[in-house]
């Protein structure tokens, strides 16, 4: 059961601030302590009982009224057709100066849990995840749960009192999860979210935090307005972008260095979109002085996720009839049945489902022509475009798959789904990919190409649908390095599970896109498609300064490194887990983590999910898995110290942070000048080269003046004495590589 409690944003184009209050519940968390085993039955009727994964709305709750016992009413007993009305009172922020608050230590938390708590620290040294009780009494509701944070302010690094507000809640078997976003004043802090989980007795039992820790700064008046911010972004992109002005607004940005500031955010299309990436937008930040700060790819639009746009009205005059079609997919005829809807108003036929509220439309018209809804329709019910029809069929099946686990649409509330065909650039250049387009104007958007048969694979459609679920659950999207890798991993896993669950593939190796004849990933054997088996192997992509600003690194390995998580699904299957059990486990894990959860946090999340699913016997397996994948400890150092058969590793330490964040290293074979290796610089200032063995090569460091590695200023060669770096190519030295070696090259300064 979900409950949206507040949603506040200050908009640069005079969008009305809104704070919403709804309650929502969903299946999640069992206690960390041992509980009687309660296995799921194969009977779907039992799976759908009130004790399973449930989400539904409750009536609006005034934030000032006295809290009552947590609601556990069944979904069928609630009217879910009416959105709650806005409220204008945010959750009260606890005042740390109002009384002396005893601050808990990590040892205190361990003592509360008999030494069995899991505590994870982030890179700032503050706690990011706790599994185990951390409060001395049960709490009543989402506001009271905030009081549990008061004793954790020092551990969480939020001593200045910038506490979060509730967005929605969810319950499972008497356990409750509250999802929060953080405020500074009247403004949402970008991608700062929090999960608090209550056990059956109402005690706070788990916490997963991406809260900002440095918000105590003075806010100056902006010297520019929203229109000027958009102009600055357009100039930064050289005019090669489309700006969605309706989403231009003021926000609070926490940057890579954990420094916070107020600024404008401007949403554009993704000019780098390709068949390799599925983030359709870029979010750009401009400070109040008019300086372009940075940009990130995203699928998360700052839309009012709980506003009633009345999109259900589009379905009210539709009369659906199930119709059967046959389409050839990769040399095999596939026969399927989907609802085709007759519009009694214009007497045309539509690819639309008035029950599920799914409809097919045109991408360009909606995205680049002011939200124009040009739906796919015909005068007669025949000759439908094959890609439109098959995409419609697959998204219906994905919708039904998640609804079996009581997740209705990507938001859990049944938001209407708009499948936009003809995915393209603003100049109508086709994009050969599918993407989750986030939530826009009350629609859950799916972007689909007609350039290939990707949409013929249900796992691809399930992948994008899962992105929508993940983004809503996390209340944000950080799409680089390990954060983006975790995001991709869940989409790979649940996309594959959905396809296997309905019997749409005979594959048993967990391939992606195999049904349309274009497999690109093998979850059970990652190295078949150049994905890593462990941290530091020949396919591993490290977190680096280049991750956020260039696609050279796959944004820090978001697609490559996801094998380090996805392979866990295959390991669990080998332990005899059913597809139903796997789906419950990974859906549970989605709901328990936030935007900045990395591999360390996910270890704790998966341990918690094991208890939730009554499978605590797999905890030693998760421990061993994390060790086998070399996910334990400092992964930068692991990458620097592990050797690889068939490769030589060479390390270069950069003397300053500016050089480290503005340099790339390239390796060229002497015989034919072909580039055979390259490396970005990790956040610890070390570039790790993986060069094939038995090669003779030059090594060159290229320096750039911009954060996006587009404007090179100079490059230097490793000299012939292997003692330093030279601008003179005639002094370049030749390195000879040997298998399994680890070589430290001269520092670069």
C-alpha cells in the first residue's frame, strides 16, 4: 500500500508549488530476527493474498492531525479513482536545539541488535545503510518515524536539521517502508532520498539513505531567471538540444564534492542518445550567477507524480475487443491476442487498452511538438504497423507480469502508460533503442524504436518498464558509476524474469534480446559479451572522473558492470529458486534502496531482502558471492592490485586533482598505430591501464581544458627512459607488455 505524503518543488516558470498527501502500501519487509518459515505456494491465488506484495492508496491525511495506528485495509476496500487534494503543510522538521538529543554510536546500534546489525558507511564517512533496530520504541506513522533519525544525526551527517519529508509509504505483512525526499527551505534537494523500514512491532528496523550532508549554506538571490538559464544551457550544447521549458525550475544541487547550492535545473533531450544508452534526457544545472555547472543523463523528470491530469478520459469512449494477429519474429511466426479499441466518438480503431490504460502514440509529436497526442489509429482494424503492434503486446504482458506481484503500472497506482513509437532526435533522426521516458504530464512514458526489432523481445520491454518502477521507488535517478550500475542490474534481471515467467523464451542462460535474434548480454556467463566476472578483470570499468561527463566509459560501466549484480540472480536460480521467488526478492530489494546506493549498500539490502523472503539461509551465499566478485573493500585498490592473465596492468598516479579530472590515457600499438587500450583516471587519482600481453606500444596522456573531454590542450608521451613524460614525440618510449604483470609507471604532474 502506497501513500504519497508530500511533493514540493519550486519552479522557475511559475509552476505551482505542490505538497501532496496520499498513503500507499506494498509488500516488503520481514524482521531481521528469525521468523517462522512461510514459503510461497505455487498457487497464484495464495500469492495474491493480503499478506503478499500490495500497493494501494489511502485517504488524504492532514499532517497536523493525530496519528493513528498504521492502516492495513485491503486495496479493494478503498476508492482508488480519486486523487487526494493538495495540502500546504510540510512535515515538521525536528529542531535539534529544542532539547538535548542523545546521539547513538555504531556500537549502540550493535548492542540493540545483539551485535548482528549491518552498518554501511558512505565515502564521506557517514552511515548510508543500517539493517537492525535503531530506535527504542515503536513509531506511529511517517512523521513519528522522523523522530528515529534524531538520534542518528551525527552518524548520518545531518546535524544541521535539514530533515526529509515523506513522499509515500508501503506496507508488507505488517512491516512498513516510508520513502522520503530532503528539503532545504521550500525546495527539494536533487536526488536526496531516504528509506525507513518499520518491523512488525513498529520499531524502525532498516534505513537506507542518500541524504545530503552539507546543506547549511546561505541562499543568495538569483542574478538570472529561468529563461536566461535555458539560454545558457542551449549555448553550452551549441544549440544542439531541445529544451523542455515546462520543467525548468530552481532546485538544490549536491555535487560530486558534496557541496550544495541553489541553482536552476533545465531538462533537455539527450543529444548523445544511441543504441547503447536508454536515458532520454539530460538534466543541466546553472547556478544563480549564470555559470553552467554540469549535466547528467536521466530518465527522471521533475513532474508532479501524483497530480490528476485526467488522462483516464482518453479511454472513456473506447470499446475494446480482443483480436488475434500473427507476426514473424526472427524467422518464427508468433500468434498473439491484444485488445483493439473502437472509439465511439470518431469511429476509428486504436491500439489502446481501456482496462490497463495503455495506448500507443507518436514519439516526435508528443516530445517535440508541445505534448501533442497523436495516437496510432486506423479507419479499419487491419494493417497495423508491426512494431507498434508487437510493442503494444509486449508492454501489456509486462504490465500483467508486475501486476501479478501487485505493482500496477510503474508507479504502483495504475498510472496510464503511453507507448511512444518512432523514437528519434529533435531533427527526426531515428534512435535505435528503447527507453523509459519517465513520468510526463501524468503518463508513464515508454520510448520505442522502429529501426530494429528490439521491441519484439519482451525482456527489453520489461527492462524499460523496470526502470520506471525503480525511478519512482528511489524518487530519483543517478545514472553513473555504481549507482547507475545498480539501476541497470535490476532492469536486466526483472526484464529477463518477466520474459521467462510467461514462457516467451526457451533460453536458459539468461540472454537479453535473444528472441529478436540480437543477444547482447548473458547474465549467467558475462564475459561472453565483454562484461566483468569480478572487480578488476579485463572487462571491468572503474568509477572515474570521466564517468559523469562522457560516454567513453559507459558512464562508469552502467551497462558493463551490471553483471556483478545480475549474476546473483543466476546463482540463486542454481540454488533451486523459482522465477516467482526471484521476482519477489528483487522487487523487494528495489523498494529498499535509494538513489545513491552503491555495491556496499546493496550487500546490506540483499541481506535484508533475504529475511523478507524467508530465505535467510542464503545469507552465507550472499557473503561468498560478494567475496568471489571482489566487491568487498576498496574497489579502486582492488582494480589497481589484481593481475589478469593475458594482460599487463600499468598504473599512473596523477599529481593533482585537476589533472586527474581532466586527463585520459591512451595506448597505441607501435606497428600499426592502432589504439589497443585506454583508461580514465579513478577518483583516487590513479589510471589503470589493461594492455593485451606481448605488445609493443606507446603510452600517451591527453589533457583537456573542459569537464567533457572535448577540448584537448596538450598530450605527453611516456619517455624512452620510462622516467617521465615528454611533449616531444621523438623522445617517446616503447613499452613491452607481459601477461599477468603489474607495472607502476612514473607519476604524471
